[in-house]
């Protein structure tokens, strides 16, 4: 319940409350409320605790209630209000990079609806993958800046919507293989005894969307890779979280079998495919660094520069945002 306070809105924690569900009522993120209350562990709140809600006052000086805060528009700005966005990246059509036919759109709307019914945070995003998407290279800068989206300015809406999620480590581990995602031995931090990292991430972050980038460390085991990935995405779907499956630029397994598996799973389950491999092929060495697995860095995060479209992480970050934006607009429109 909320207590109306003329100086600052306060929320009293009730039995069954989580910080994520409270944040959802006020159209905020759990991390924002945690910071305002000096909470270091977003899973640790207790019944009867009073939380300061860091809302901005309305024009009349009053503060929104949970009901009025919930109706603050969180819908995407129509792309038509921006300069026309490019329909390709390095000559590869956006529809090729982000594969989302109508059947996929209908399916992810159903997943999203189910997730909202069980309290998933619509503003929370998680990442699952290996060192190719670890901080600070992958998406992290979009929480803190600076960056310049150039012709892709419309992506600022999705950056703002998921603010606070981009710099999280999430379920990202160096050397991560698909089987390890399901093994509690690879979990850590805030994870409970016997809990694997995927279950832990969904419990702690409570996301509505999960970007999955795996396969670089799964060499020579296509059958188990296929089986494990299917188990991962089935767990997400069952728990009301939309998986975005990403392909990879490397051929560390000695062929392209893992990307073929990823594409087939996206097709079989009617899920969004972020086919990064398709656009990575447009630059020398597929944007891979000397180790043949990680991407060439792009510290500037300035997509007005031609260099952005010649560097592995320049393309990776941009196309990941494009994929996230398309999924977000599909479920929130």
C-alpha cells in the first residue's frame, strides 16, 4: 500500500511484495528505488519496511499515486516522429538481421502477457551468455553514456525504457557453455543453493526479456548444444520471459553448426532471431579480434563515425539495440 506524504511518497512493504513489483506500480526500476533507500541487495526487503519512492512531482506539486503513476505513458514513441531510420546496416536489411515475422510477433505478445500476469517487470532486461557479451563491451554504455546513436536516434526510446538493465552483469560468465547454464555449480552471487544461473537471474532481476548469446564455447557437441538451448528457451517461455536468440560471428567449433542450431530453434519456437552473424560478415574478419572469438572494440560508441560500422562491437551493440527495440515495440504497442 502507499502512504500519501506531502513531502515525499512512501510505500509500506506488504507480505508478498518484491522490489520489482513495487517498482512496477510506480513505473520505476527496482534499482532506482533501491538507490533512493540505500538498499544494496534488491532481494532483501521485509514486511512493514517503509520505502521512499523517488517520483517527480506533478505540475500541481502533488506526487503520483501507484494508480496515476501506472498510467504514465510507457509506450514507444512512433518511429514516424523521428527522422526516417535506416532500413539496413552495412547494406544488410534490418529484416534479415532481426527476423520477426507475424507469427513471432503474436507468440512473443502471448509470452509477454503471461509474464505480466505473474509480475514480470516490463522495464527489466537480462543478458545470458559468455565473455563475448560481458561488461564493459556489450550494451553497458547505454546506462551511463556517453554515446551518439547518429541516424539511429529512434533507439533512444528503448535505451531509456530499459535504463538500469544494460550495465548489469546478469547471467554472463567467461567460458560459459550451454550445459553450464543449467548447472548450479556455475551459479553464484545472489543465487540460492541448488539454483542454476538462469533460474537465479529470472528470480533476482525479474526481466520480461532475455538476450541470449551462447555457442562460442560449445565446440564439437552439437546434439547437447541443441538440447541445452531448447531447455533454456523453454524455461524462459514457461516463466513469461521473451528470449531473443543471437547468432555469433566466430566459427570456434570449426563450422557454422551452432548458428544453424540457433536459427532452427528460433524458427521452431517462433522466437525473435537477432542474426548478428549476417551483418558481421560485412566487415573484414567478421569483426573478430585476434583470438577469433571476441569482437574488435569500439570505445567511442559514436554511430556518426564510419568506424562504428567497421568494428565488431560497433555492429554488435547497434544491432542488439535494434533487435531489442523491435521486440519492445511489438509487445508494448
